[in-house]
């Protein structure tokens, strides 16, 4: 096992990794920008290294600075968290070239899954059901129009390098195609340096269901059921739960086995998420994320396992500590993402926290790097905390969420807490009757932009 690991991240996820390391008796090294000198992850780690100015390109994304921080502190492995360098294959290669261990999958797996066209092709060959769509990339508007006609509208044009909801455009009819095709290409180019796009049938009422997988890199892999992340704004998740309110044990076993087998087949190592759209009882693969997800705690809640601990274990060469048979679902878990954003426009709202009080009690977990007097810097993501609740069943988890939100105090900045208070008044949330468009429609009618 490692003696010391470096966490190439910040905020709540850096704390999450530091906590797992400490429980395992591993020393932790935090890295930080000058804007984060007072951040909680710096205070909580055993050591810290300043790696650059506020801009993330010069700090959290600066590979030479991170490698230098490993060398200075003697860290043997790097945990990337999510975002930043977590899905950067070149980074993984450089880490390994310096005789360090990357706590995550191989550079090859990241590369294959990072290109959505290659990912889809690979998954299809591994027997994973996919959204019907173009075979590979679509280069010209003429081809795009022909495929649109053949497949039938609506269709979605997606940048193969896309992520975080960027580089995706829907064409409702043939008349929309030119705009959608050109915009998706332009967004792919400007955000990801790659203008290749592909086309998929646009599913009109799906749920977003994702399967958590875990592999040992030696041909053994398991699944940890699904998360339903259908409540989204601009293709970004805001509320996640496990198990999915509409998924039966039979469906879970079937799709879970397909995913675990696919991962075993490619010798996948560590945590991964295979994302699907789910409509009329069918699963359609959309992409695989080769990292720990923001919403991993709901899976930890219902299975009672520590996914970060497991990531560190397999990266150090130890076997997984559970088998598929060990993994039994217990109850229901829900996560809500608390962002420093001003409603109704969700404008980022950095600033000084004048008062912070985290909720507690049975079945409540608050993953956050906030503290009284902390100043949220304006340079990074607006996620400031995740409130995760666990109950014996879904109604109990919802009641607990409402109770915990009532205890949570974040003063000094605007947050998305009122959004969740309002959502919990909605019968559809209690019945689980929502799909990926539900929240956008609800926002249009309930939160009128100022
Ligand atoms: P990203 O990598 O940007 O997160 P994804 O491919 O994972 O993009 O898709 C994100 C979200 O976009 C999905 O959860 C879903 O809401 C929507 N989406 C993606 N593909 C389709 C599709 N074929 N039909 C309908 N909605 C889609």
C-alpha cells in the first residue's frame, strides 16, 4: 500500500479523498492555487504545495507543477478526483513515466472512452445496447441531412470530444439541421479542440440511468447498480438517486451484468460509470465516464462501500474487497448538488460565507469544503456542497432530505438550496414520475428569469 498520495483537485472531492486516505493510514498531499491558500482541503491534508496562480490552466491543470509537487513531497500516487485532469490520458502517461501511480484507469481506457464515437463503437462490440445513430463521424451537412431523413427527426448532433453538456444540439426537424450541425461542430472545436460530430436519434422522454462499475484490471469486474440522474438543467445533473425509482431488480441484474462483463472483458481498472438513456424498458448507451462521479455517494449509501478506498486499493495492486454476491442494496439514497448560484438564472455567486451550518443526524452526509468565513473564489466550479441522505426506502429518504435541508445554513452567498425546497413540494418528485426534460419544463413555469 502507498504511504503517501497526492490529490490533484480541490473542494469537496479533495476532502473526500483525504478522508479515505486517512482511514487507510495513508498520508495526503494537497495541491492548491494561490486563490485556495485558505481552502479546507489545504487545511485538512497532511501536507500542501502551492502549484500556481488562480487560473486552473496554470494550477490544477498544470501537469509539470503537479509532478513537481509529487517529487518534492515523495507522494507515490495521484488521485485526480473528478473534472480537471481526471480524464486526461496524457496526464496518466506522464504520471506513469515518472514512476508514480495514477489512481484510476489506464491511459488507453481513458482515450477510448473519451472519444464518444470510439466509445460507442467499443461498447457496441462488447454487447452493450446503444442509441441508434450514425456509424461513426459525420463530416458534411449533406450527410447529416441524409442521416436525419433516414433516421427520422428529432435527432441530436454531438461532438465526439464533448462533455459537461457542451457540444450537443438537437434538430427537431430538417429545417433545424444546418444550425444544429454547425453549432455542435463549432462548440466541439472551441471547447475541446475537435470538431468531429456524430448523430443520434433524439429520445423524447427518457430517464438518465447510469451503472456504476468497478474493475480490478485483471479481468474481474462488478457493478453496483444504477443511479437515476434524470433531473438535469442544461444536460447537467442537479439531483441524483439510487436505486432508480423505476428500475426492477431483473432489469438491474441484466444491464448490470452486461456492463460488468464489458469491463471485465477490457480489463478495466478502478471506478467507472456507464451512462444510458432509458425509455420504454430499453437501455441505450450514451457514454462512459472513466472516473469517480460527483454523485458516487448515493451508490456508497445503498451498498455501504467506500468507492475511493476501493480505488486506492486496486491502484496499489490489491484485489477488490467485494464480489458481486457481496453487493446487496440497502434502502434508498438521494444527493442534491448545492451550488453557489443565484436563482432564477443560476448565475455563479462567489463570495464570503458569513455562516455555515451542516445538517446532521441519522442517514445524513454533507460533503462540502465550506466553513464559516470561507471566501468562495470566482475561478472554479460553483458546486459548494453535496447533501446526501439515506433512508430505508424512498419516502423516508425524501422526508430526511426535507428535514436536512431545513437544518442546512449557508449565509453570505446565494445557493440552489431554495430550488430543492421547492422541488420537494412537487408530487412528481414524490412519485418518481420524471424524465430528463421534467426539470427544464418545471423551471420554465416556476422560476421566471428576472
Ligand atoms: P456529456 O458528455 O456532455 O455529459 P452525454 O452524452 O452524457 O453528454 O449526455 C448528457 C445528457 O444529454 C443526457 O443525460 C441526456 O439528458 C441528454 N442526451 C444525450 N444524448 C441524448 C439522446 N440521444 N436523446 C435525448 N437526450 C440525450
